[in-house]
């Protein structure tokens, strides 16, 4: 755990937010050495934070013991250079357990994911996330998506809750996000963080940026950190030509390829990491590997993306 408050460290991001994949060995067990290498390389490449064992990291597929080991290794690999945020999810009791495991492993914060399966009302969701926030001293970012969608009034109550510092949006309803941001700004003093959490967030970040949302997760950073970092820097500096070039030549085609298979938001990213020379193994069931043709297309797309960077020099 680092000493500086998480919110302050994330408020002005120096680079993309890194969501590492979880590495598995040939026998399917967690490969902590490969995972350590993956996290360390991401930090050294310029990530602003490490979000360990979250969606891209197959949180759903990890046992509590594997989860704690991976979070601990991520903290060791980051060496305090950037904050490490760990996933926490399932029902309230298990989410609290994962939160405490993350705290014991040295994490700087939590990404609280939607409760498992159930579709709950706003009151129940609020009780769930307040219980997670109260379970540890770690600051919490709440993840909005799927069965955890909040009204502006509920987000105001989340923002008033001790320990909850932000909302990550994986829904993509910009009208709702504008109303949420306006309501929290009007009702709750101080800063509340917002994150674009859509898959391949670069594709939608221009729209989120117009709402004032500058934080976003970058799955592409896992396997092509130079591309993700170049896009991030172009956005920050107002280099619209580079933003358009990378969107048209790499990110849009990647999104279209990702859409060709269920679970590709994780499986295709993991294939990309392997293509770049680090064996992180395959995804665990119920996810499945991309087809050979799709992996070939990904390799060609990565090559094209790096060629675009060369042209921009």
C-alpha cells in the first residue's frame, strides 16, 4: 500500500489505467512469475495505476487464495510507483471477504463490481456497496454495469458514503452520466471521481471527455502500451490528428474484431499479450480462446497500429 491518498493519485492521470490479465501456466494454475513480469512491464511502460484481478484479470475465475496471491504480487511489482486497486465482487458477504483479502495483500483501493446475478433495487444496491466500503479502510470505486445501474439520487448517496470515492461507468448511457455528474456536483461537496469503463474505452473517450470524465481503463495497454499511451497523450495535448489516426486505423478495427466473439474483451486481449512475447496462458472457462483466424487478424492489426506510430514521428 502506498501512503498518498488514492483519489489524489488518480485525479490527474499521467497515463492510461492498466488492467492486467491474470497469467496461467500450462496446467491451468496461476503463474505468479509471468503475472509479476506483466504487471512490472505495464508500470514501467507508463501506467497511471494497476487494477489487479478485475474484469480483464478474470476475477470471476479466481479462488480467494489465487486472488490474494495475485494482488500481493501486483503490489510487489508496482513497488509503490503507482497505486494498485483490486477487484471485489459477488454477493455482499463474499465481496467483503475479497475486500479484506485485498487490504491484507497491500492494495491501495477496491473496484467494487456488480453483485452476482441478482437484479436488485436501488436501496439494496446502496446497502451492498456501503457494506463493502465499511469492511476495510480502502477507498472504493463502484463499477456501474449490467445489473448494477444507479439513478443519480443513488450515486449522490454513494458519494456521501465514507470510503466511496468514485464511479466507473461500463453502461455507456451518456445522458444518465451527465445527470449523475450534475446531481453529485450539486449535492456533494468535494471531488468525486468518474471513470469510463467501457471495453476498449479509447473508442468512446472523446464523448466521455466532453462530460469531464478523463479517467479510463485501457485493455489495449496490456499488449500494446505504446499505442495506448500515444492515444492518451494525444487526448491530453489536444492532438486531434493523432487521435483520429489511431481511432480510424487501430481502435475502431480492434473494437470490430473484439465484437466477433463472446468474451473477446478478455480472450482477445490475452491473445494480444501472448503475441507480444509474454506467455500468460489461455483464459479459463467459461471463456474460450479466439479462433486462429481472429488471432491472425489481431497480429496484423497490432502491426498496423505500430506502423501508425512510426508515421507520426
